[in-house]
């Protein structure tokens, strides 16, 4: 997860950006593996490695001043792609309306925040960085999602898991997600407007936590 600090590197071909693209490829490969039921255990490991790479490329970008505008957009997109794969597998595997509702509401929140942040950038020239609660939510999503999928495929041999055990952390994630979303909306007016040159450099769909 990248820092929301200013852009330090002008080059787009940086180690963190390459790792971010690699994470996206890994997420797609895992999705195909889960969908075709071929090597699902390997797919779980791929997802875990992708999540660990997320932490590493964020640290690398900050430590070696390779934070880029492109990376600030691609990094959360890669996060969301991985989580979409993980929670899609959970929803299909659990076969519970309750789980589908929770995951659907979480996904709806993600879309709403993405559209809001993109609107703020395009219409008002305000780039809203990921807030602290949003980052904690992303960490919790990763830990919960990967734990459930890992348990199902690597230990339990399937999603024969009580609905309540899965629904409880999802409910917590949903609450934190909604509070973070309120903070985005409430704090948007405090974000300084970017200059035209800065806004044009970031004038694309913003994917935030």
C-alpha cells in the first residue's frame, strides 16, 4: 500500500510499478485457477504472495523515492482486483445469501467511493488520498479474506464453514468501510485544489481504499 505523500519519481517504469502490474497478473491467474477448479491450493498461495508483495512494493516506493502518480492509481486498483477474486471465491463457495449481501454491500461501497474520488478530482481538481481508516480496512480485508480462503482450501477441504463465522468479520469490514467512506465525503472539502498541471497528470479514474 503506497503512501499518500507527494510524487517523488518522474519515471513510470519503477520497481514498485512493475510489482504492482505483476500483482494484477497474479490475481487474474488465481481467478482463472479458481474458476476452472485447477490447482486451487496453488491459487491460494499466489493470492497470499500477491498480498505480501503489496506491502513490499509500498515500502520500496517510499524507501527509494519511487512514488509515482501512476503507482498511486495502480496500487489500489491491484488491491481491489485481488480482493474481488478472494471475496468472489468466498461468496461462491459459501452459497449463503447472507454472505452474498455483505460482500455485495462492501463492493457497492468500493464503487461509490471510487466514483466520488474520481468526481472530486475531475470536477474540482481535488485528489483525495486514502485515509488511515481506509488503509486499516484494506489490511483487515486481506487478512480476513485470505484466512477464509486459505482455511477452506488448505485445511478444511471446502467451504463447510458456519455462516456466522464468516459473516461476523464481514460485518465489521462493512462498518469500517462505511465510516471510512463518510470520512472521505466529510474531509473532501478540506483537500486543497490542485493546479491544472497537477490535475491533468492525475486525471484518470481514481481507485481508493
